[in-house]
C-alpha cells in the first residue's frame, strides 16, 4: 500500500490535456516538495518534475506540476501517443528519511 | 551526461544472496547519495534505502533491516546493493538512482537501467 494516493488510470485523446492527482498528508506532501516520474513501458523511470513545478533540462513545457496543501497535480497538454506511460508522484519523508511514492497512474492516449 | 549503469540480470534460489552493482559516471560520485528502489512485476516502487558515498552512512527501509547491505567503492564510483536470504517475493527489478537533495527535499534525478532479480527454486 503506497503512502501517496493516485488514481490507477486516466485517459484522454491526442492533443487534449490531462491531469493526474496525488494526495498525501501533512507529514509528507504538506511539508515537502513534490516530484513526478515518468516510466515508459519496459524502461527505467525518469524524473519529469521536481520541487513541485520545475522541469529538468530536456523535459518539454507540455508537462507541468503544482501543489496545494496536501495534494499535487501533474498536467500534460498536447497529448501524444508517446506520452503513454505510468506516472508516479513522490516526495521526501523527513520522518523516514526516504522518498515515498504514489501507486502510479497509467496514462492511456486514446 | 550523468549515467548509472547496473549489472546484469540475476537468477537466485530461495535463501541465497544477490549483489547488484551500479557504476556512476560524469559527476563527482561522493557529492550525491545513491538510493535503491525496486519494482515487483506489475507493481509500483518500493524504497529500499540510501547510502552516502562521502562517509558511508546508510539508511535502510525497516522492511529490509537485517538482510540488506549497501556499500560503495569511491575509487571506481560504484555502488553495491546486497540482499540476503532471498524469498520469492524479492523477485523484482532493482534500480539505483541518484538522490538530489536541496535544503528541504530530495528527488531521484538519474536512474540506472534496472537489474531484474528472479528468485525461484
């Protein structure tokens, strides 16, 4: 059972926008910054968003992140078939000195 | 370009041990902690722990206490993860990842390609 809660799946058509939610508590999301990871089928995860809303070099601005209170949201605009992947949220747990994750959301681009 | 390159797939019998390596390149190895995260087939991520190559400090998830050891060799910029007393539910892809920390939080900014450990009699 994951510490953070994500919807198991979301779907949208090519070119559309989708959002993926991630909820936690004051002991994790509420007091720390969120990161998002993309895992394309059969590949290793890749950092997509860090510090709530920052993109590493090379990540297109179609991907965005936000946080409010104990919840966070990943947004993807201009959906492409290549965006089909599992998306995981994560945050630092100060009490565990560990990254805690959501259970992952499978994005299907119809 | 930062890279973490892991050793190849392993097949082990229950009760055996496995040691996975993770060789880092293109950054100062001792400047960042290395974390290990695993993913059972069709499942999400499970945090295993981290090691600080600068001083050897470690932090293991409680689930693995007593049968997990993380080490580093700074002369070769390589991290190792050894898991003992293997069980069938240890079958998973094991990833190393660089832990990038700011003053208030950490994220995993570079990942290895993963090492599949299969435990089967």
